[in-house]
C-alpha cells in the first residue's frame, strides 16, 4: 500500500520497458577514458557526465588515491565528529580555504550533504530561506529540514527577489538567500551582481552553490562568484568534488569565523562517515591541477562553444548563451525517449531529464562538456543530433 | 487587508483555464484531486496569487492545503 503513490513511476517504467530503453541507471560496464565508456553494451562518447575538467582519469589524481589507500586504508569508518577526522581532511579544508582566500572551510562526504546540511543548519524556525525556484533538490531538502519559512523567488529574477525581501522588512536579518552559480539542468548562470545589489539594499545573507561553476568560471576557476567580482559580498559558498574535481564529496567555505562554530551542528556532517582518504587525496591533487593548469578551463570553453554553436546551428533549442551544460529542450516525452535512444545507438550518451528534475514541464537531452573531449568527439555529438533532425525525430519547429 | 472572498474569486478566475471538467469551483474544490493540478502547476498558481496580492507564500503552508478554502484561510493568516 505504501507503493500506491508511486504508480506514476511504474507507468513510466512500463513505457520505457516497452521501448527497451534504459535511460536511467544505464550500467557502465567499462570506462575507457574520461570521455568514452561501454554503456549498456555499447561504446559511447560520454556527453552527460559533469566531468568538466576531465580529471577523473588524470594519472596524478589516480596515483594520489592509490598512495593514500596504501597509507590510510580504504575508509575512515567514522564521522568527522568521532574518529573520522584524518590529517588529509583537515589539509583539504585548509587548501580549499586558501583557494577561496578565506579562513574557514568544511568538507562533506558528498555535495548533496554539503548543501543540504548547510541549508538545514544556517536558518531555523522563525527565520527565512529565500531560494531560487530552480534550486537543486539538496537545497530544497535542507530548507525543509531547517524548520525555517521557505519562500521561492522566480528563477534568476532579482526583481522578484527584491519584492520578497521588501515584504520581509526587518526579517531580512534572519534570511538566507540561496542561489546557484550555474544551474544544473539548463546550464544558465545566475545574475549574481544584480542579486548582490538587491541583497545590499534589503539585507540578508547570501549562499551560493557553485557545484557546476567551480572550476568552470572565474579567472582562477573559483566559480561564478569570482567571475562576477563579488567575493566580498557572498557569505557562504558551497560546492562539490564530483564535477570539476572528478571525485566525490562537497564543501562549504566562508569568511565568517562562525562557520567553525556550527561545524558540529550540521547533522549531515556529524552523523555520517567521513570521506575515504583516497578520495580526499585525489581531490587535493585535482584542486592543485585546477589551479596550476588554467588551460583546462580554456579547453572546456572551446569545447563548449563548439558544441553549443553546432547544436544551435541545427535549430535546436539550447538556451540563450553557451554553458558547459547544454540542454536540448523538447516538449514531448515519447519524443525525448526516442531521441535519447537514437543518440545511444549513434554512440553518444547524454542525460535524459524529465520533470520534476527538469525545471518545467519540458524534457531535456542534457549534454555536459568536458575539457577532455576532443574536437572530433564534439563534432560526432553534433553529427548525432543532426541525424535526429534529418530522421525527423526532432523537428526544430516542435522544440520549446 | 484583503477579504477572504477576494482571494477565492481570484483563485476561481485563475483556475478556470485548468477546469477541463467544467466543475463549479467553490471553497471545497480540491486543487489536485478535483482540478488535477500538477506540482508545477500548483507552484505557478501560487506565484500568480503572490503577484496579484503582493504577498510571499511560504512553501511550508502547502502540505496543509487541499481545498481552495484551505488556501484562502492560510492567506488570511498570512495577511494578518
């Protein structure tokens, strides 16, 4: 009886089974490189991985992980509060803080735990969380756990944010404003300068989740906040190790010394095992590479511009400006499933995104670009989409 | 202060486009069970009310809202 509320999912699964399509949980049987794998029995170009700098296969990161496993074992078997704080964890926190030019950082076992934990802790009953409507599930989850009043503002709309802050009056001093640097599904960027201007006028504390923008934006790769030139105006920056840094984990940094005060109040920090030392070591190495090799970011954006321009030239609906997340928007679910399947047959793996993960009622063929992609691979991806158009599977007039 | 009936009248006008069954909308009409709004449509409905009455509606109240009457009463509380 508990499962009755999931009937919609059973129907969707039946639809996929009938078409013999496995877009969710497709099994990767073999990884060939940061950009190629054997997925569901087929060799594919990986175009939906968030591996923005391609560091998951960097030999230096792999070597660091191997050495750490030999030295520290496979896991800490404890939380950071108990026996799970190794010198590696503390060192990574120091290195992250230094990277951001602040004094305080906390690392988490996953990015979800980081943003959920911070949102659940920073605001509480009687206080307010004002979040962008397209916020990640981890932010919504944390907001719900916090006990604070949760108010959405229209996506990327500083005027709507201003309206809601104005209505709060003096309560803005107890308000956490939450936005992202680059939004995960459509790849659009937050208008951070305008958001900061609103915050300066009305008050509030600003939290920016840079999961998809760290390593991607900014002269030094610190993210959207750096790119917008507003680092002194942001109270908390959170991010993940599972995208640009090619590992697993998350973090929050702040210039506020009180971040240290609340460390042991964050339930997703104290009530879970800490990161395996080999993951921490790989992440530390990736962070060093990110800083010492800005050419990776340039290559990422060269590939981004190539893919975005190529798909746009086909007449596909890919948003208003290039981003390493390039989502092709479709209105029809069956069509989206057929296109995903056809792309797989053409040797291109992308993410199929359906509501509610998609921020609207539309469906997405979500591509993410890596610095590790070759130009030939990007051209192969574009060619695969061109075949969809030629075959009538995507009619450019039908896309949203 | 907005009158309770003002909230209801506005809700009725917005929901007519979703009222494919031609129901007579009233305080006891349920947003999901009767009109069949999706979760996204509920959020869009909330936004329209916020814009119309210049109020912010916390998401926290939504689990307690089934009918239009429930919603109007919650809005009364926010207004006070």
